[in-house]
C-alpha cells in the first residue's frame, strides 16, 4: 500500500465518519475507496464494516440513557433478533462468490440510496394506511438485521420506517434504539469477518482512525449546517456513487 492509497483511505475515513455523525451514509464512501485501492469487493465490504464499527459503538454509548422499547416488544428481544439477523447476513456475505457480489453491489447501493433519500417520507405515508403487529415487526427486524450484516447501507433509516408502521412515534427514542441495534448488528458481523480472515487490516485500520476523527469533526460541522442542505448533499453523493458502480459493472 503506497502513500497515495493510504491518503485516499484516510480521507475517505474522515468523510465517512463525518457523514455518519451528521446524517449517515458513510459506507457509500468507504466501500468505493477500498475497492479503488485494490481490495476485492467482499473483503472491501467486510473491511468497511470494521472501519466504521467504532463510530457506531461510540454513538450507542452516547445514547445509552435514551433507549426505550418499541410498543409491546421487549428491548432484549429486539437486540437478540438483530444479532441473529446480523450473523446470518455476515455468513451470507462470506459465502457469496466475489463475482456474484460485484453484480449485487450496485443494486444494494441503489436500495440504500433510495432508502436514505425517501425512507422517511415513505414510512410516514405508509403509517397513514398501514399498521403491523409485533410478530410482523420482528420478522422485518430480522430481515433488516440480515441486510445490515450483509451490506448495511441506510439500514438505520429502514429500521425507523418499519417501527413507525407499528405506531412508534417518539423520534428521540427510536433514534437511540436504532443506533444500538445497528451497532449490535455490526458487532456480530465484525466478529465473523475477523474470524474468517476477510478483513484487510492495514486498510481498515487507516480508515478506522480517520473515521473516529471525522465523526468528532462531523458532529461539530452538523450543528452549523442546515440539516436539509446536508441531507441533500449526501443524497446526491450516494446516487453518484451508485451510478459509478452500475457503470463499473456494465459489460
């Protein structure tokens, strides 16, 4: 790994940490950067998860006083379902051939981009006409855990949209719970990827340090910028990255 690659990874980590602190979407930076420096796509996804994990864990600790159950669902049940889903998603990623994952990645990025851009509004519209029960929500949470362990782009927004269909409306409590469950999903995925030897540690380590620093700076920056402008910028960036990966996958 040369100086140019290390600089690119450090800059990507800074930006990803800042994005996650401000609104989310950091994996849309780290994954392309790792692929750009020659990390195979499956290992790039695993290394990206490792690099961004400390930030999500720190956020979960920061929100520890705001955790709350969602309706009739006990908190420990949500965590357990998320852990099981995250484990299943991580194992599924490890079993996915690199060529197949290269084909799937653009579609995963598109799903994450659409969820980030429109998930809140779609969830609000669905809440006016749809209500789901606890059992259906647990099934959704498991599937989102699988998605989080496998890829994870915008999974937190998808979780909050699903919880809204149960009738949850306390944004502060939902946000805190989202942060914890995403951290739990990532934690089990990180362990799987590390044990399987699929993490490129030098590259992930550079990004990890940078993402922590970027997260601190991003939180300060987010307080000064208008939330709608910040979110619009991230949405545009996400779709540009998605388009680039579709072009890369084209024959």
